[in-house]
C-alpha cells in the first residue's frame, strides 16, 4: 500500500489555551489534489505552517512521505513547493533576480531556462526585468507560484493561491495546477472559496473551528450539501391560509406567504412546479409569475449554519 | 546520489553542502548585493573618513601653532573612532535586517524552503562580516589618501589593527543578530543595539574619568565607590559586549602588542560563534513568523 504524501496524526495547536487546530487527522494520497476548505480562522494556515515545521504542534505528529517531519525537515522541504497566503516578495529585485535567488537556494539545474519557461507559462515574461515593487497583487501571486514551482516539487502546499487574481488569472492558475497534477504532482490547496476547490480538488477536507468536520470526495460532498430548491411565486392577490394548504402536499418542505408573494421549498430531484400551480389554483389563487431557484454548492456551503456543522461533528 | 567512485565522506559533504551550504551561499550573495547597492554603508565610511580628516587637520594646526606635536601614531584616534563606528553600524545593520525581514515575512518565506534558523543567521552573519571587510578596505583607502595629502605616515601597525578588527566586528554583527532574534520588532531592536553600544562606550569613558579623579579623604569615599563600580561593571561588559573587544584589540595593537591583539581577535571570533548559536536558538524559540 502506498504511503500518503501527507498524514497528520492527532495534530493539535493551542495558543494560550485557545485551540487553533484540534486532533486533526488528514491524509493526502500521492497524485491527489486535496482541498482544505474552511472559513477564515478555521485553522487552515496554522495546519499548513505546522506541516512546514514553521509552527510547532502542541500535540500530534506530521508524516511526509511516511516519515516524521522532524526527522529531516530541510531535506523534505526541498521536495515541497509552497505558496503562502501573504508571500513576501523582495521588492528591490526584479522578477528574474527574485527567481534566480530561489533557484540558487534550491540548487536548480539550468536556472535560466527554467525561470524563462515558468515566467512564460504564467504570463510574466514581459515584466521579468521590472522590480517586484511595480507588480500588482495578482502578478506577485503568480511570481510566488513561479517561485514555488522552480525546483519541480513533488508536493505543492498552496494557501489561497488565487487570492488577488483576476478571473483570467484564476483560470490560468487552475489550468496550471491541473496540468501539474496530471504530471504527478500532489497538491494540497487551502482555501475559503468552495468554488475554487470544487473545480480542482479530488477530495476535500472541511475545517471548522480547528476541527476537521468532513473529509470526502467532491461528488459525496455535493450530495451532502445539496439543498432543496425554492420556488418564488407571485400571486395576483393574496390567498388566505395558502401556506397551510401547501404544507399538506408531500413534496413541500416549507411554505411562506407574504402578501402576494409565496416562497415554497420543495423536495429536490424533480420539477414540482406543476403540482404547486395546481394546488395554488385549487386554493383560489392566480399565479402571475413563478421563478425556481436551485442553490449552487457554494451557496449551500455558505448558508450552512454553525449549528449544522456542529451536528456533523457530533 | 553520490558520484561514481565518491567516498561516503565526500557524499556526506556534498549532501551537507546541498542542504545547508548552498542556501546559505545564495542568501549571502543576495544580502551582499542588497547592501552594497545601498547608500548607508558608504555614508558610514564617509563619516569615518571625514572624522579622520578633521582629527588630522587639528593635529596639523597644532603643529603649526606650537611648532611641535609629539604623537606616536597620527591615525590612532581616527582608527579607534572609525573601527568603533563601523562596528556599531554593523551591529545595528545586522539587527535591523533580521528584525525587518522577520516583520515583513521574508524569514517565513525562506523557511518554506531548505533554510533553517541557523543557516539564515549564518548567512546574515557572513554577509555582514564580508561587508565589514569591504568597508574597512574603503576606510583604509581614505586613510591612504589622507596620508598622501597630509604627508603623515600611515604605520604598518595601523593596517594590521584594521585587519585584526575583523574579529571584534564579527562579534558586533553576532550581537546585533542575537538582539534581533530576541526582540523581533525593528525599532526596539535598533534602540537596544545602539543602547548597548553607547552604554559600553559611556561606561568606558566614566571609568577613565573616575580613575583620574582625585579621591576626597572621607570615611566613605563616594568617588572610590563609583570607581570600583565602574571598573567592576566595565570589566564584565568588556567581555560580554563586542565593543569591549574593539577597544581591547585596538589598544593592544596601538601599544605594539601584536600577540595580545591576535588573542583578542581570536576570543572575539569565539564570542561571535557562541552568540550566533544563541541567536539561532533564540530565533527558533521566538518563532520566525511576523
């Protein structure tokens, strides 16, 4: 059986009694894109920094390629590429000099060709001789990614890699990550954007208040987070007790009237607009308009309350 | 992987170079590039050279006024001031670079890769010692120009004293790194380094003044007490702080005691290594995060 590239064992970090990460058990398989999802402050960055040995865990262990991180952290880190949430860019040097420094640091063979290829791939070739202080946030983010890829790492640890990028940049980076993954690079992406993770990751771990509340594949997660669709109905005139009558229908989960406006949540899996129309007509109502709204996975995730997450935990 | 025919020792050395040596060398190169393209180091040398010019001019005026000035080495005072100034600058610069890079997140960024707290500090230390060597050569150049311009002789012992000052200067750089590793923030770090430097010099001056003061004939003699206190404290700081090593090395050299000057330089080097190790432990303990 292949060892996971990253494995944490009851990983815990506390700051003065405040729990940042609690008993985290994560496993990232070789060749996988693992999305580490959670709102800001969920403990994602703390976990990432512990994986790099920058923060010392209060308890628990981290294994990289089957060996404890503390065995030989410097040798292990040569196999990892990292993009941090707020990477510092030496602003007095040009993009080219910046990458040359890191190529030197990692001992990259034929750095000129490698740097040129990466800058070209990330659309930074034309600005390679400009000082980094003149770069936009998106360009700096791309430069950080180029830096992380310089030494052809086997594992990429990315903390919010598309933050600051414009839509074109996001698509570029997403394509690059998928291409790298096809070439065998294992990728661990930490993000608070479900939409981003959804389009790249094979598996997702959801963090909430320092705890891993769910770890699953994207389809399984999608099924879990799926919410019932809502029908927004506009009536010609208010109909008394319409909501009570609609709730008697087996497909109706919730019904709420507000004057001429009716909002009905129906069971997912089929189109129930006909059933609702007939029921409204039977109650003496006249429908002026009807609009169906199916929540996206992102909306479903965002509308999940803390209570719901806590239910998963329990 | 080792090369064919390579001994295990050679493989180990290659591996150590790849893991620690190469990153350190890369950081030293970047640091030197950044420092030598900045204005501050040259400004410090310019100030030291200007002070030397002022001292020499003063000496020449006295010769013109009195007809005679007995002085063993016309560059002695300037050398003392120049080396002390460069050492204080070096300690402050080393401290500021580390505190600033930690505050900005550069240290964290380097730690994503194959850089340990020790190799990071070793790189800073090495680049600052190399920077000092360049600055001392520039200062020496200014002395040579002044010697030619004034007709005063630059003695071999002055050159040797400058060369040996590298030990105390290395100790000063190491102290700057230790302060930055422990304090974290830029401004308090600089203030602490300058405070230590001024404190050492002030203590030394106070000691010299108190030693020369006549003691009143009281039962409890306050001057005597202060003198003892100043001597006791400065005896400790002379060994604990690098600026004391600058003083001892130059004093030995100007007295013509080469063996003692070499000894002080060696001890300063040992001090630098110990303080560097302490700084690495301090940085690992206080954390590299901004």
